[in-house]
């Protein structure tokens, strides 16, 4: 298992969206971000797949009062004075129809200018799975 994600744009529902390797935005914009979790260890470019990775659906907890599946997104960013890690908690956009799709919001005040890496921390019934998306956010400074 090698956790990563792709960005979904023009999202209407679980069957109607476009895929992107990066999120392109302008610094200072407020953006609702949609990502689809992917297992990059399968369906690789080496094997001839144009869009590598297979959709990853987190394993739900069973039992009476199970804890929710969680996804923490950390965006490594810098401003002119110091390094900052921006942390967001993502939620499942379509929990009953496609639990691989998650969403979070970047606020207009979030420091995201430049090209940023995104770290993922998924907690599901299998345990904690860490992942990364390199050059994930391409934010043009104003």
C-alpha cells in the first residue's frame, strides 16, 4: 500500500468530475478541495497505466460505537519569515456512495503561495496509513 491522492475538479457527483495531479489556485482565494485517495502501489505507470493508482476506500470500523475514519491533511508551506505546516481535517464528501472522495477548504487567509507538498494521515480499521502528494498545490502569489 502506498497512499496518495489525486485532485478532483468540476465535481458534480461521484460519477461526474475531472482528475488532476495538482490543485492550481491563486493565493488569497478560498477553495473547496476535493481529493480521491489512491493506492499508488497498484496499476503503475511502469505497467502502462496512464492514470496510475487504484481508488482506495478506507476500511470502516465495526462494532457498536465505532470511531469515525479520519483523514488529516498537512500542507508544508513557507511564508517570507518562517516555515509553516498548515493542518486540515478532511471529511468524506460522499460517505455512502464513494468513501474514497474527501474534501477540505483552503481559506483565503491560509498561507499557501508557491508549490506545496501535501502529507496525508488516514486512520481506518486497518490502522494509520501515511501518504504524500508531491507538488500538490500550485498557488500563484498575488
